């Protein structure tokens, strides 16, 4: 049998999902539920903390416990990198996610710092460089309005980006079409990518930077971007607030046996 706080949390979660507690609505005070016979003060408190950890509500001093305002952003898979978006237009990846989610955006919701630094081991390995070789790090904090959604730091070889807009720290994407358009104009057209995802507990600094609720996890993304000849032109590490994204992938199912037959 589930503990009482879990049963209460599940009942409230169901009311949130069916709209009885709408986005932005404040949940009853703890004492109100205690008086209604829903359990002791510790039971109700534990239920509310569980709902907060699951991303259904937020709690703050002076505002109580409030149902989260919005559904998670749709974080596109392959479609967010469509060349027609950034090569021929100005729809960089984070903007493509906003458009797909039906959400407004401003270009300056992405801020960044740029530095030239010795490559950490993971970055050096991805680029095929000796550890400590210099790379450019372009670190971005992306927000939706005033709420941070994720960080993304891209690492580049200096010879690929020196003197380009990628090393300009001005807020927003690196000019029209963003970083991929800059690489394209420099003769490094991106061809394929590898993405790896890891769920983990955030560091104290990440929890503060992303304004995470207690118990909220993050998704760490590693993205390696290649040209057609296999040259790595970007290695990126992203840290995403787990409850603020829904990861969406739409792709053609491969048939490796058929590919092998066709190559004979």
C-alpha cells in the first residue's frame, strides 16, 4: 500500500491533469487540507513536495503552491536542424523549438559569453585534439521570458571560427541563421550529428542558474557535429531543466540489411 502522502499527491496530480486545478491556480493551503481530513500537516507537506519534484507545481514564499503555467517546450529532434531553417532563413534551433511549440520568442532570450581556453578532456577527445589544446567556448543561457530553460556550451577549433560572428559575445544567435550558418559561410557545411542524453541530479550552481525546484533533475546533452568528410566542427554540452522540455523525434526507420544489399 502506498503511503498517505503518495495517495494524496496522486489525487491532486489527477485534478491538475483533468483541469480541475488549472495552470496558474494556487492549491489549497496545507492547513485547509488538514482541516478537510486529507491527512496530517506532514502528510500534506510531503505530497506538495512530491508534486513540486515532479514538475507539476511550483512553491515560493508569499505565493504558496501554484500549478505550473505551461506545458513543456517541444524540443525537436532532427527537424530543429533542417538546413532550410538556418541556411535559407533565420530560424536557429532554439527558435525552431519555440515555433513548433506555438510559443513566442525574442532573439535576445539567448545570451552568451565567449572565451578561448584549454580543451577539457571530453572536448579534446570529441575534436580529436590533445588535451589542453586551445578551443573557443561559446556558452549560452537560453530563457523563455524570464525563466531559464537550458544552457548550451559549444566548443570549436580556433581555425574554424577565428574572426567570425561565433566568437562575438553579443546577445542572441550569431547573426542571421546562427552558428551553423557561420560555419556554412566559412566552408564547413554541417552534414550529420550525434546526440547523447544523460539524466542526472543538477549541481548547486546549475540549480541556481536554471531556477530549478528542489528535487528537479536535468537532462545533459552531448552534441557532436560533423561535415560530410567527418570533420568535427562543433562539440556542444547542454544542460536542460528536465520538466521544461518534451523531447520529440520523428525519423525514417533505417534498414541496414537493405543498405548492405544495395551496396553489393
